[in-house]
C-alpha cells in the first residue's frame, strides 16, 4: 500500500510526465532543440511510415541507431535508464511495449533472405553493424556478415568496424597490422623508446615481422602510431584510455652529428600536434659540400632534422642553405685587424654579430600537400665546451605538424598526408587561416611566430628522388 501511495503521489506531482524527460527539458528549452531530435536527444528515423526516411541520409550509424531505438530494444533501455522502480511511468511503458511488439512483428514478417539481400548493398563493415544491431537482426542475418568481415581482403573494413569500439575498451589497443584489439601490458605507463620494435605497448605476434605504422621524427628516431592512438584516446574518452601527450615529449642530442632535438606535443580539437625543434652550431662561410655534410645523413640522404614526406619537392633545402650563408664571421683579433688595415677607425668598428636573413629564407614555409610548417632561423647559443668563442651561431629548424586524430594510419587524412600515403590533401584549404604553428605556439607560449608564411613549394614542382635539385 505504501508503494501504491508513493506512485500516486509521484504521478500527480509529475503531471503525467516522466521525471527524466522533465529534468532534461528544464536544462534546455524546447525551442533550442534541433529539428528531428526528440526529447531524449535522439534523432528519429521512421522506417515504416512517413517520408522522413533513409533517402538522402547515408549515415549508417545514425540509420542503425534509428532502427534499434524505434524498435523493441527501447523498452529495455528505458527500463534501465529509469531505474528506481516507483518512478516508472506505467502508462508510458505500456505504450512503448505495444509499439515494440508491433514493430517486432513487422520485422518478423520480412523473410530472412530479403534482409540478406539488403546487406548485399552495404559494405562488409556496415553489414556487420546491421547484424549486431539487435538480437532479431542477428537471428535473421546469422554469422555470415561477421565471417565476411573476417576475410583477409576485408582487413580495412574490419579495422573501421573495430574502431567504433574504442571507447568501450580502455584496457586494449587496436593493432593495425593484426586487425585485432590487444591487451595493453603497461597501462598508463607506456613511454616512447628508441627500440620501439621490441617494446610494443601490447603483446603482438606481428610486432617483429611486419612494418609497424610510424613516422620519422629525426635521424634515428621514430614515432610509432600507437602513441598517437594513446594520446588522442585519452583526450577523447578518459584518462584510463591512454597517456598524457606530455609524456611523449623528449629532448636529446645526437652525438654522431652534433644535432640536438626537442619534441613537444599537444592536443587540439582531438588531434595530436607536434613541434620538432632541431639545432646545430653553424660555422660561417661554409662551402656547398660542408653545408651538405652539416644537413644530410649520408646513410639514407635525408636531413638530420625532422621533415615531412614532401621535403624534396619544395624549397626546404635551398632555404636551409640560404640561411647558412648568412652566418657572419666571428670578430678577428686586434693584431690581425691592424695588419689588415692601417686605419684606426676599422679597428674600433665591430662587425654585427646578428645574422640578417633575406626575404627568401626568413618567412615560415607551409607544405602545400600536408599539414606541416617549417621555420629556419639563425640565432646565437652558448657553447660551454669552447673556451675561446663561447657564443656561436646555430641553425634552428622548427617543424610543426598535425598528426591527426588517431583513428587509423590509413584513414586519418592528416597522418596519411604527412607520411605521403595519400596525395589528395590540400593544406591551404584544410588548415585554414590559423596555421598549425600559430595554434601550437599560442597555446604553448601565448604568442604566435611573427614571420609571414608562404608556400614551401610555390611552383608545385615534383622533384622526387630522381632529380638532384634537393641535394
Ligand atoms: Zn598485433
Ligand atoms: Zn637568405
Ligand atoms: Zn609535406
């Protein structure tokens, strides 16, 4: 009797509206609701009756949600969401149950072979999604869509299908060479190692026998793709899904060639941004051969600093050589000056030690084919190991890149563009007015680089490896 009295009191006070709906409506006025969104915040698709249908909206995830939520599953869902027993609106539940039974009968009236025929118009990933929409669909379609998805030639579809489960699997990570989720072995403590092949974040049977998706950071350093996944997953879902992007930042010196590198990461709008800053002491009056010795690794003929896949096509290396040519000579000793010129005025006048870069090498450069920007500067640093000339000029090569949202190394358009996997990226239209460098520096240091930005490859030439203009 007490429960019955409580139900009556509750119904009176709610004025026949469920408590959950009223709470949501009080937060957002009905006028703010978008067109086609119901009071539960779901988009409604009517499969059976009116014309607001599947025509023209080929968003399969929304479509399948519409099928499921308009059907019988909604009863269970509402029962779960309105846990608390006494607060359930009995009349509303009865109405939904009748609707669910009616739709279930209609679904059952369509033979299984027609449902199977419908799946032939979908790609393997969408067909598998449809089969797993509800128990009824699984009975109608059987395991066939999942078996098709498991075929080796459908690996890309399988990865797209599995990607949807990322939020539900914080302790696992999708391995792209295998196309399966592996259990993370060192949860929350994954750190980049130089030998990344033997230190994967999960136990993977293919880690030593396949080419792991990765990008070159600098000479001898790579960034495996799973760190992009971990950093973007943490930002997208929760702290249990990945690691902070700060833990990827590194500073190191390459003792074989004298370059020092610093990598810095940040998350912006769900995507991982990278800044690589590399520098080396630049002596004045270098010959062309000496410039090449300073810039290129003789093992693979790539620059020691960080570059995107299109560095050979544009003016990047010419800009580097031009910047090196502006390094001023250090002041000569007084004895040498007296020998060189008998005029006292020449001994007093000190040469300007600040390098003045020209109009060609001063501006920042943006690669037209990927979200990467470069800035080459000559500045002064202290050399603690040189007792005579403590302050020397250095060439500083800074690269900013957008590494994408971590969905997959073959689907993330930014990742594909910077690694040269796809050629359909137009950085000037995609990046927009605010450059990657501006976004990065405004959040990290509060100020954006003052240099104007021009194209790295204004003539859109394709030199590639065959032509030697880049060397
Ligand atoms: Zn694997
Ligand atoms: Zn110049
Ligand atoms: Zn590029």
